[in-house]
C-alpha cells in the first residue's frame, strides 16, 4: 500500500469531487454500474454490484405525487399527498374523528371507555319489586349490578266463597272445583255447556187454538218449550161466506183457480208497470180465446223476428259461385228461442243480374256457418233430409227483380235456441244483390206456423 496523502479521517459537511473515487488497498475505481457497498463495521467499503431489486412505487387510492407522475423510482425528489382518509362520515352510533373510528355511546346505558370495548352498563328502565317479590339489594333492578330476586308469598290456600247457584267442591289438598247448581228439570248440561230443557210453566191451548208437534205432526195440548210446536188458530165463526170466484180456507179468502163471469178487469194507470203472465211450460202455453185486439191502442206483430237492412246510398253485394253473406245478408241474421215446432222464414231482397243465364241460389246456415238443416251450432234437422239451398231466380238476360224466398222449418224443439243466417251465390259473376238508395230495403223475418193444418 502506498502512502496516504490528502484526506484523513474527519467529519465533513460537504464533499465535492470532480474526479474518481478509489477504494481499498488497490485503490480500485470500480467499473460502470457498480455501487458503493458497505461491508459492515470496521470493514472498508468497496465497489460492487447491488444485489437488491429496484421497483418503482405506484400511487394507490387517495394518494398522488406532487410531480403528477403515477410511480416513484427515486430518480427525482417528489412529494406524496393523501387526498383523504376514505372512511366517509359517521352514521347513527358511529363517530369518525380524523382517521379514528369509534362508537358513539350515551355512556349511561352503554360505554367503551372502560376497556376499549363496548359494554352494557344497565337497561334504560328499571324493574320494580311488587307485592310478595323481593330483591337482595334495593327495590329496583336495572342490570347495573348482580342481585337475587325471590318470592315472599305466604298464601297456602285460595280463599273461595260460593254464592248460589255457584257451589265449590273440595277435591282434596289445595284442589277445588267450581260448579253450578241446576234443578235438572228446566236446565241441563250438554257438551259442557248449560242448556234450557223447558220453561217451568206450560202454555195450554184453549178454544180455537191448536198445538201441533212440528216434527211428527201430532196434536198437543200444552207447550213448555221442550219440543218444537206449531200454533195456529181455528175460527168457528160461520158468518163468513165466500162470494163469486172466491173460496174460504179457515179465515183466509182465496181467488178460485178458475175465474169466470167477469165483466171488466182494469189495471192501475198511475205509471206503475203492469203485466199479464201466461204459462211458460213447454208445450203448454196460455190460450187466449175470443179476444178482440182491433183497438188502435194494441201493438201486435205476427213476426217472431223482423230484420231490415237499408242505407241512404245504394249498397251492392257482388255474388260469387260460393255461398256468402256480404254486407246486406250479413246484417239480417236472427237467433230465436223456439215457442212453436214450426216456423216460416221469408227473405225479400232486390236481385240485379247484368248478364243472361245467371242463376241466383240462396240458403240458410246456422251459427257456425253450416247448412242449417244438418247444422249442429244452433241449427237443426227440422227439414229432414231436404237442404235449405234453393234456386230462387234465373236471368235469361239483364234482369232486375225482387226475390221473395220462403222456407218452411219444422221439427223445432220448444225452448231451444236456433240461429238463421241467409246466404247467396250465383252460377257466374256480374250478378248482384242491392239495397238502399233508390233500391228497396232488404227484409228477413219469421213467423210461427200451427202444429197442424199448415
């Protein structure tokens, strides 16, 4: 080792060196990238490779660098700033002061000042000892100290005093039974419940009063409530006499079921609705004989349905080779509840065939659109095997005429519902039905036929 010149051991505030720093006995200047490594106490420092890993420091939530950089690797001086503690604000029962979170207690019933943990001091309301109850300490208890509760009752027997009709039965020891005293004649016990058997005094039937056992109809002479009785009065007065069309039943006057010899029957004329109701029994209608209904106040229609279609302007339905209703026939269908077994149905409509050799056919269908005579949806087989489809007009040139088609429907069931919808078709096009405007309205109507003598 050569002689040492220049610097010697000492404490310095600043050391400025523009040249190399050589270390060790060999005065080694180190190589590029080596760092000054300490060898520990009493050992000389040397140049060597740093064995640690240098990683940048990344800023987390609520932290930032004054330089604005996202990481810090020590290459420049910088300042770390905290944006906030991140705990938010305290809610009910929570207090946040700075970065410290604590519970917010009333320190009367609960505290955290004794051990740093929340603990109950006492309950908010005190329990007070009542009669025959004793506390080992004091007369109230709120949980702030340990005490013992005890019963000091000295009663050995419940003192019961009976007042009639209540009786007390001794069952031995401290056991007592409270019962009710009944005469077993007018009162009884059924299913643990009191019941009345009968009244103590009876009701006796006198002249013109009759007691009848409601269950078996036998005659009784008295009533005490022990059995169901029907009471009625008989009138032996013979001065009542039923007049014409009246009959007398005991004390009740009734109209005879058959009234004859009447001169006039007039109804109220004060706005109250009045009516005469006949029999609705199937096949047994009320018969009206020799009635004069010609007065102009009577409104009488022979039809069970009468539907009309007409518009201010002419409505044309173009017929096709398939059956259909269109707007005219489609507005005329009807549904009835049969009152007789036979019915006549009429369709009156204007037919306008522009070309010759055009057939116009019509038929009736049921609610589902099936041929009526074999239909199953409010249709029927009243016409037997005969279909309702008919040829009603054949044009030998351009023809315009009113078609008046009728169907005879028989075999109806009184009380059943039936639907009749008219349809039409043609053998070729340019054949029309017309209604409204300058053409007559279309009519679809029905009336009942007598069962015989059609």
